[in-house]
């Protein structure tokens, strides 16, 4: 980051400092103290960074931002709330740069949408994005501190669990445009209803000018009629013919999708290296974002030809004569429906799904897990393996709807062995569950067994 004086830092955080000098390093973890840094003492449910401020200075931090007097004299900046101060400081830092900024949120697919927008923007500009899961009130400001004079664009994903979180982040990010991918049921336990989730996602507009555009999924029943005030709205979609960016004439194989992207003034036929209608929607969002940054749709789609899923998001692996869909990063009823659709459309001998519990659904959990069983039956899944307490509802519903081979497990090792005994060349196998279920342990165990048997 470009250097900031401690007086400048304090003013941005609503405090004051008498300490002379500057820093170009912000640190929030005492295990990663870099000499000359500013240490910001954050509090969490199980830790209090204020208790380690003196140690941070002892280890080389020039100054500590704290919520109480830690006996550091002029080498501390005292604020009321260090988390809020971190965002305020990041917002000030971001204001020093003249860049085109996109904010991205949504219940499902926001990370993939962010990655696709990044690819499109990067085809023309040096672009900043948040890495991994740095999409919260700590990760977003730390991402913004990575801006430098060479950046011309940024795409910042914002996630949330409760009301107010996106509101606080967007006021630091100040997007020039926002993208909302969909309104599902993730975090419904905290937000009460899909209407509550829509309200929380629309908080992203609070950091934007009233004239700044918002890009919305026109196929989403709630976003297609969302109240966004007088700001310009750009819709994208597949089913909604009124969308400004539409996908038509869709065909797909196990590893790629061909479609025609239609927009005002033209159309482009493209073949992209992914499957699933949800990914087509994500690509359309990226094309729409690119259009606001002066990138022609054809050029945006050309950039997306290099797209590959990140982490454990719908990663398609071919080995042992089989196709495996590793999709263990997260799960909700909406993403389960999308994943089952991808598996259902595969050209393979048998379609096998391994699903685990979806978390943070509260009173909606039984209904949601039963829906997964329905998706499995509707998409022609041949064998369904389920794991976890709530996935018993998935198994029961699938059996009720006629899926002939359903196997429920409470033990990962037993499931892994049973799956290894079942799979055969020509099969396609989907793995899908919430991150907390660690379904990758089953994947790794399966690969190990199959490798030993070769």
C-alpha cells in the first residue's frame, strides 16, 4: 500500500495521533507482525486483540490501534470500535484512487460471478479482487489496502450472515456499480425469510451514488421486481425475455456450454469451458459488468474462455475412468438444485450423488433438505448417498419419490468404503454439502481407495 502518516490514519478512523512517521503495512494478526506496521487490535468471540497490542509493538509494530489505553503512549491510536475503524480507514485509502469498482453479492454464485467479472475486467485493465474467502468485514478492508497506482479497476465480493454487514462494507468500497446474483435461502436462520435476505443484499446500494447502476439477475423472482429506487438497472438472464443480456440456443456437454449471448445491437455465439445454467447466468453478469467498463460483449466472452472454477466449486475431475464433480465449498437448496441439474444432464453410465447437510437454515432446514431429495429424483439420479443428521430428510424424500437406490450414513468412513465398492468406469459422481461437513474427506478417501485398487 502507499504510505499513510499516523496522523492521517487516526483522522480517517475518527481519532487523533501525535506520532510522527508513516506506515505502508496494516496488520491484524500478532502472529504476522511486520516491522514498521500498524497493528489494528480486533476483537472476536474468542479473542481480544487489545490484550496483545503491547506484544505487537514489542515485536516491531510502530503503532497499535486499540479500543482502550494499553499503556503505549503516543504509539497507540484509541478508537471506539476497531472493526469499524478498519473499514473507515480502508474507505479513506480507497478514496485516494480513481478506479472503476464493482461490488458483488448474492446468495449463491457470488464468488464465481466475482471471478468471472475479474477475468473480463482484467482483459483490459489491471484489476484488484478479494482472494479466497476475504469477503467479510475484515477481508474486504484488507483487500482494499492492496490497491496501488497501477490498478484501474476492482471487483469486491461482499458476503454476510446478518443485517448491516454489507451496509458497512459497501460504505468503504463505494462501488460504481453493483451485481446481485440471486436471492436464495442461505443464512435464512439469521435473516428470517427471503424477503429479509433481499433486504440484506440490497444494502450494497447504500455505498453507491443514487445514479450508479445495479446489475440484477432478471430470472430471479425477487430481484426481477426489487425496489432499487431511481438508479439504472441492467437485467441479465435466460428465461426473462426483457433482460438486456440474454442467453439463448443453449447446448452443453459434460465439460462445456455453447450459447448465443444477445444484447442491444447484436449477438455473439460462444463456447465456454463450464456446465450448468447457473454458470451461464454468472457469465452474463460478467458481460453486463464489462459493458459498463467499456468492454464489448464479444471481448468479454472471449476472456471467459479461460475461466476455471476455483477451490472446491464445481471442479470437474476425470480419473479412474469416471467423472467426479467436486463441489464442497458450500451448499444451499439453490446450489444443490444447480448441481443436481449439472449431474442430471451428464452423458454417463450412472449418475451418483453424494450430499451432506446444509447449515444455517434454522426452521427451514427440514424443508430444504427434503427439496434436495426431490432434486435428485427429478434429475434422474441413479444412486443417492447422504451424510449427516439433516440429510436423513433428503434420503427419505428421495425414497418417497421413487429413487430406487438411496443410502444414508452417519459415518464418513463407512460411506467412503460403500461408495468405493459401488462406483465403476463410466459413472459420474457429484459431491455437494456445506463447507462445515468437510465432504472433501470422503473425496480424498475415495481417491485413495480407488488408487490402491488399480
